[in-house]
């Protein structure tokens, strides 16, 4: 495990869609990562609304969506706590698991990154791992809210910056996002309204149909023991 480069893609994934998979594959190729681990949140600390689908349904759909991609995995790290998890604590646990020689690359959207100064111990967090920020076409990313030490670490891959030119051990990579109209919100709304749904892996679509997810305000709930955990979960 010495010297591994591991991407960490956190989120609710409610549900996971093909846009999420494309982001993971793009970042893995762009930064030569050994693997990307999807990290579904049990209960996100920065969202007022709770996830619609149960945590273990969301985990199952991620396993189904990634099963054909050898470099993509799903972690149960935050689900096992059954509580709100803060990123600074999760990153510390990941460092203990993988070892300090492993480089972590935390993948996130531009909207989340612009709110990072509201996160718990964000200054320490910026000194514990790399960040990969997926920007939207035509969207100007704010960085003036960051400490000057963090701004000096920005590597704008959209502008042709080369990672090797930056001596800092932890960097903030800006990447062009996936141009896709797909969103988890639109998928949930389409299912609830009985409309055609685009952007789901076939196995994920079948899981949603089998358990009748997103059709009503009160979704089916399952426990950990109801799911067979498929290998490679961390």
C-alpha cells in the first residue's frame, strides 16, 4: 500500500447516476490514481434535508453501478458509524487505514468547495489531503475565501498547469466537470412523477424498481443484514 494514490468521492448518491461514474473515471485517469473509493454519507452534516433513500439502499446502488469498473470501489466507512460524519474525522480514519504514505484525493463539486470554510476544522483538512474540484462550464470558481497558503497550492488543470511544478505536498486541483444534464434530484422527481428516467446504470434502475424507491415520501427501509456486501468495499 506504500505510495498509493487514492481518490475519495464523497456524497449522498441518492441515487448514484452515470455522471458520478464518469467523474470518477475521469479523475482517476487525469491524476493517475490507483483507485477511486465512493464514500456514501450516512447523514451529511452540511445538508438540511435527509437523504430520501436508506443508506444501505444507496450503498447497494453504488456497488451495482461500479461492479464493471475495476478501479472503482465503494466504502462503508461512514455508513458503519450510523451518525453524522465530518470530513476531517473521516480523512484521519482513512490515513490510519491506508497509512500516511498514501496520498488521498478528495473529489468534490465546486459548490461544496466554495463552502469549505464552513466545514469543521477546514484549515487542518486542507493540510491533510489533496482536493479535486470539479467545476462547471462557464462557472467562475471563488477562491478568495481560502487562506493564502491554500491559494498557492491551486493547480488549474483546465489552464494547463502541471502538477509537477508545485512543490506543496497537498494541492487543490481544478478540473473541468462533466457536461451532463443528469442530477439525482431530477431522477428522483422523474420517478416520483412516473416520467422516463435517463442516466442510470441498468442494474441501478432494476434495484430502484424492485424496491420501489423514490415513489413516495416514505421509502422502503432496510438494515445492514438485508444486503449481501459484495467484496472490495474499502
